[in-house]
C-alpha cells in the first residue's frame, strides 16, 4: 500500500524481488492520478503467509479486513499518529493546513513538488518513478487526495485490524523529513503495547522518507522469508 500522494508505481522495484521467489504480489492503488483505483483481496490460501507492506499513511488507508487477516506487517516510514503530542504539534498542524489551502489552487503544483522533494531527502527526485505529483492529479484523484489528507490529520492511533499475534517489522529512515522522530517513537510504543511479541525495528542511516536505498528491499524480503 503506497502513501499519500503516491501510486502503485511505488512498488516497481519491490515486486520483482518477491515475484522471482513465487510470491503473489498485489499493489493497492488509490487513484490520485491516471491509474484506476484498485483494492485487492487475499487469495484463499489459509496456510501461507499473508504479508502487508505499507508506506507512510498506507496502513491507515487499507481496509480493516486486509489487516486483520495478515500474518506479517511491514511499516515503512509510517506512524500511528502523524501530529505528535507536545511542543511540535502546532507547527505541524500549521503546515498541514497550508497544504490543504493550496490543493486545487494555482499553488498546488509548487506545494506538491516541495512535499516530494522533502520525501526524497537526502536523495533527489531524479531516480523515483513518475507518479501523480509529477504527472498531475485527476479530478477524482484530487478529491481523494484531499480526503486522505484529512485521514492523515486525524490519525491518533494504530489502524484498526492489526492482529496481536502478527509479526511486525518497522523500517524508518534516519533522515526522514516528513515523519518527526516523536511520531516514529509513538508508532514503536503503540505496537509494543498492542502486540503479543515486540516488533522488529530498523532505523536506516542515510535514508529519507521514501527509503531510496535498493538494499532495503532485499533486507525486507530476507526478514519475511526467515523464521525469526
């Protein structure tokens, strides 16, 4: 599941790593741009792993049924609540309100490009797949982007449906310019309190919000394929 402002092309580098080992890969699509929305269902294979890999806001955009039937969940640069408690909440709220105001105006493109640059930091935008922000929003897609921004603003806990016995991996970028450290810590604490067994936690040096480091894909694949 991709995050806010992204699309299923996010997973172009991920899918082949799993498909070559005969995993069935399905990419959710919100439909912000030119690609039609798509929400998959689990294939009827009760004894197999059912893995959710979700980026940023992605876990909060999934249907509860998808999460509750998963065996493994990978949170990539994600959060349980985006706006942290404490002194920094006011500045985050102000920034989000500014984004809301710019959607649908002449300042929309500039605002979204700045968001994309921050998401790519410390890398540049040169190496990422084209998506809704670079290619343009559809009319329906803009409305969905606006409503999903409201979802992001209102996040105040874990998404509903996470099984307490699921195996969970958290991957955070040390240089993430989108998710504040307080929000990253909150996700870890919330999952520790929710799960029967504590999540595995990786903080990747030199990685930003989009985790533009190819080796991470192999590491995640290896973790999911192991019995740990």
